[in-house]
C-alpha cells in the first residue's frame, strides 16, 4: 500500500472532502489561539500547524462523519459552518489569554506609554509580556494537550460536514459572544488591583499639586507613574500565575460545552 492510499483510503474524494472540512475548522484555531502562534508568527507556520492538526484528526472525522455534502454550494456552506465552529471553539479556549493581553495593554496605557506604543499594530510591551507568560504557563500545565483532545472530541460531538440549522449556528454565535463578555469581566478582575493603585497614586499627585503646584506636576510624575506601572504589572502577573490553572481548565470546559450545545 502506498502512502497516498494509506492516507486517503479507498475513496480519495471522500477523504479529501473530510480533510478540507477539518482544515476549515482548524484554521481559525491556528490563527486565534495564542499558544499556536504569538504575534508576528509567519502565515506559513500558522497554516502548517492547522494542516498538521487536520491531517492527524481527519481519520477520526471520517469515521464519525455523516453523509458528506455533494456539489459546490453545499460544500461551500459546510466549509463556512466548520470555520464558524472552529472560530467559536478558539475564542472560548483563548479567552483567558486575551484577558491577560488586555490587562497588560491597559496597564501600559495607564502608566503613560504613548498611544503608538500600545496600538494593536505595534503591540503593547506589557500586554505581550502578560500574554507570553500566560502561553508559557498554559503549555507547561499541559493545556495544549487538553485543548487538542477537546477539539478532537468536538469532531465526535459535532461531526464535520453534519447539517447545521440556523438555530444551531445562532446558538454557537451567542455562546461565543457570551464568552467574549466573560473574558472582559475576567480582564476587569485582573485589572482591579492595578486600577485601585493608579487611582490612589493620582489622588496623591492631585493633593501634592494642591500643596506645592510648582513642584508636583504632570511631567514630574511621569517617571514615577511609569515605574509604578511596570511594578504593578510584574507583581500582578506573579500573583496571577498561581491562579491561572483553574481558569484555563474552565476555558477548555467551556469550549467543549460550546460544541455540544448545538
């Protein structure tokens, strides 16, 4: 048996269709999940990661897949549906990591970094620090293995190529939006200590400006504000590291339940 026969089986057309459907689901994961590629990761590397995962899971998807769509239009609709499913799973899975990114970015802005240094195109230094630390911890805790296992389980709970109704897709979209809102709430929880500290410091600067207007001003306070932001980011990150494990576990459970819901 040749390698193509081993990969494609006796029906190459069906195997290629299943692979395309699974790839449509893995591509959003490769582009959204930070543990598969941080900012600046080459496009080729992300596509290669998606293709490797798709090739590994294609036999499972083919074993549980229903009747595959026939024709260009049904296949195109099925590919769009798989991309939406993959995007919803990736968003649910990555919500805590993006909450860390937003936390670091806001602290960067509060400490007085110029807008061009915290813009999405430039990347916030403290935001990237928080995100990188979260990704390292996620991988060290084995979150990537649990995430891929949950992704594979999703192919069983929600087979690739299965017919999807507007109701099920709507539930999937609403679930993803709810998870984004939860990520914003999580970011607020991460930011609360830093926000309180900055408010207290600004109050102290305001009182000092009242007492000695010639000494305490905006420019004089900038170095202290910048140093405070870095210190808060580092101390806050060190406090969060020990508490992120359960948060990551809940995000994986949420992503799994999202695929079971429809």
